[in-house]
């Protein structure tokens, strides 16, 4: 079976490359940017004709869409571009899979719930209520899939990090190693998600053909709950950056164009029950990621 991965040079796409190495299927990795040492087929998913052509010529059965516009703050200034990448491009993928009779696995976000004042984990059926351009455009992508009606699995995730690219983990590693003191918000709560774990979950669904008649929306993040402050404290502790004095602060001390979710914990009951997905606790995954980073530097 031929499987197309979009955004394959990003965090999740890179983890999909690693996870799928032992697959019985043929994975085709695409992106608009090349990375040294990573075999990449150039594909602009905003080009509907290009998407249709590669699906036809490569006989694609499944698309795993890891591509997205993810800069939450910049999306407020360029919502048109965010809409193009997060909604129109997703529509192109859905149309191609509808015509092919294939499956689209699409990655979405907790930001579709940004305006909901939750104090319990968000379930899949909860009404979406985004507060910013990023959440709106990602919701529009979900809606495009529903409107087209292709076979699909939408996986919403949150606080994604990995050894690759730019992310909160790598920023905090740099700051806690170079600054004597750091303030981090404690009034935004969620769950960090190691991209390697999410890639493993997706791979299991595809490799073991668990997706048949199990289409719909699912949530995936690591287990547990923490604030950005707690996350930073563990990053510093596990990496040995103990000389940095990390202090909690309110979100109001870091004004932003975007109202970020104050509580964006995702309920993972459905993906665990339907697919038998085993989800690691967030601190265990953080330790594994940091160990991988350390080994890669040797």
C-alpha cells in the first residue's frame, strides 16, 4: 500500500519517517522544503492539481497530513495564509482521497476549543469555539473534510514537541541553560505531547489496519496534566539546568494577540477504547526525548 505523508520535514513528519522504517507499506514523504539527508518529494498541497496528480500517479491509498500553518501569533496578521494552508489545502487532500476512495488522516489541534472555559478534559463531541485565527483555520480544515465526505480520521493534539525543528522544549532548553532567571506562565494548563508517541499511534492504526469502519475525530496527547511552568521545571530538572531560577507568572505578564486556552486537556478515552492505543505519561516521554537529544549530540 502506498502512503503519502505531507509536511514530512516538520516535527511529526520527521517522527513518521523514523517510525515507519520497518513498515510493510511504501511511504512517500513530501514537503515544500528539502532537508539534507531526508529524501523528499516536493509537493505544494495548496495546489489541487498537484495533489490530484501525485495521488493518481503514485496510486496513493492513505494520506497522513502533518502539514500546517502553526505559528499562532503570526496567524493573526496573516489569516489568509493560515486559511490557505490549514483549510483550503486540507480540502484539496480530502477531494483527492474522496475521488480515490482512500483515507485521509489529518492532524488538528486543541485550539479549536480555545474559547471554552473548561475544567474537565475536552471530549471530541464538545462544540468547537476557537478564539484566534489559528484555531479558526484549523477548525475550517476539519469542516472541509466533513463537507467533502471522504473517509477520514482526524486526530486533535496539543503542546507538540520533539527533538526536531523549533518548539517549546528546545526553546526552554536554550533559555534555562543561558539565563539565571526565567518567568513562565502557570495559568495555562494542558498536556505536552511527544511527537514520537503520536507518530507511533498513527503508525499502529495504519500498519495494523485498525482504521476500517472506525473513522471520525479522536484526541491524542500524552497522559497527565501540567502548566507551562511545570513543563519548564521538568525540562530544566531532567536536563540538569538547575542553576536557572524558574518562577511562575500570570499570562497577563506576556501580552499576546491571541487568547490561548487556559485549560486544554484532551480526553483520550475514545482513541484508547477504539484503537487500543497505549499512551505514555508526559514526564516519561519527556525523559525519552531528552535522552534522544543527548545521544544525537554525541
